[in-house]
C-alpha cells in the first residue's frame, strides 16, 4: 500500500518526489494511483489553503485567490485542467466513440476546451471570492480530497475505454482493494467531518449527483472512461461542491 501511495504522489504532482528513494517504485504500482487520489488531496488542498491564507495577509483577497488557484496548477502541472479541456473537446466535438477518443488523445486544445477552461476558472475564482476568509481555506481543505475520493470511484462503475497501448499514460487503472478503499474514505471524508458544520455536510450530495450524471454520459458516449475523464470528473465535482456550500450559506453571498 505504501508503494502505491508513493506512486500516487509522483503521478499526481510535479514535486520531485522521485528523487527520494522511498518514492522510487516499480511501474506496476502506477496502475493503482487513482485509488489513493484522496491522500494526495491533502497535499494539493493544503497547498492551496496555505497559499490563500499566507498571501491574504499581505495582498487583497481577490489576488490571494488567484495565487491559490495558480498554486495547484503549478503543483499538478495542470494535469486535471488538461483532462477537463480534452474531455470537453472530445464530448463536445465528437459524435461517435472512436471520434471522441481520437479528439481527447489529440494534444491540441480545441474551442470547447478553451471556452470550458475560461468559464471553469472564472467560476472557481468567483466561488472562492464569495466565500469569507478564512472559511475559504477550510473549504479548500475539504473540497479537494473529498472530490478526489468521489472521482476515484469511477473505476468501480466503468471499464477503461482504451487499451493500455493506446492510452496517454500507457496505464490502465486497477480497482481498489478493501484496504485502499478504507484509506480513501478516511482521507476523503475526515476533513468534511472535522472542518464543516453538520448542516454543510449536505454539500457533499452535489458532487455525488454530478458524478453519476457524468458516469451515465461516459457510459452512453464511450462505454467507459479515460484518464482525461478522471481529471474532468474531479474538477466538475469540486466546482459543484463549492456551489452547494454557497447555496447552503446564504450569508456568504
């Protein structure tokens, strides 16, 4: 399990973990990284929250929010945002499974991807700006790992839509073991229970609804999922979570 966790940190971030001996794991462990995505969420969400808190001490809050968003993009190498852009290009521009998969594999970004990323960042920025400081820091600590936990369950409902040879990462994600599932639940749900009031736990329903809606869409269009679908699923679930938080707290608006 520890080697799989190490592989997840190497795969989902651009920090030089691979330089450390403990993180130098065999390639087969990378097929399990999605099962430990929520664990990595503690790092990525923590970096965002810390960036927001520190920069808000010396800069206007709106600028601090932009820097917090930028911190995760840099930390992950825009891995999830790239997935969202490819997902939108593929599902927006393709009308068959083969065409959708071909568009998503294309390294060039299209109109749907560009427009989607613009509106995604505008919405994310607007949501965080409307969350009072320091509550926004807590929201990031909760939303990132929780929505990665939700998105990581994708492999339980759909098969991989490509072969390993035709995938971008040359890897097909494997389903989780009981131990991996329990660890993912722990890291995904613990911040929600510790940092949010009980009435805000209802916000967790929004990403679940988005998750199943996108599952049905993927099943209909490509009869499975790809790595790009994982990234898009996480970001869209996360956005829906923050929207739900604002709806549950009218005083924030």
